[in-house]
C-alpha cells in the first residue's frame, strides 16, 4: 500500500506505529534534492511487516550511530506534522510527550514531503 502526506501519519499510529520496530535501512540521497529513505521491520503486533518511508525536500536531517550500539531498535519516537506543515520523525526524542520538534531531539528528519510503502504481513 502506498500513501503520502498526512495519510502516512494516520496509517502509522496505534498498533501500527513505529515503536518497537527495527530500522533496517537509512539512506540519504542528494540528487537532485536531498531525500531520506528509511526502512523498518514492523513490530510483531503491527499489520505491516515492512515499512518504507521516503522524506523529500528535506529541511533537516540528524542521525548518529556508534559502532558499539545496536542498530536500531525504535524504543521512543516523535512522528508529527509541524505547525509549519513539515513532516517530522525523531527516533530518539528528548521528550516524546512534547508535541513539537526540539533542538535536543536526536535521529530526526524534517521534510516538506513524505511518502510510505507499507507491506502487509
């Protein structure tokens, strides 16, 4: 199933959100504009076994990984539309209860366009 815009956030909520999923791919492309592709293995209670997100017209992207840490179990997240209409995902939010991006959020992408390909189990 392919979705774009706010429908992506709606589909990836509740039992189908990205909590407890595993990030299996992270790719940044710069041609012609910066885009970020992220692929996840959905948690066992999700209807989706594979979740592919593509962020286009990227405003900001911050990602940090150390070789001695597990890549990458999603234990916390912040996934929302900003007040300016951008799509925002943080896989390491400073405070997930704050409903807006903050400078302390980690592993985050903010973009003007989002699309998803969701594969059912």
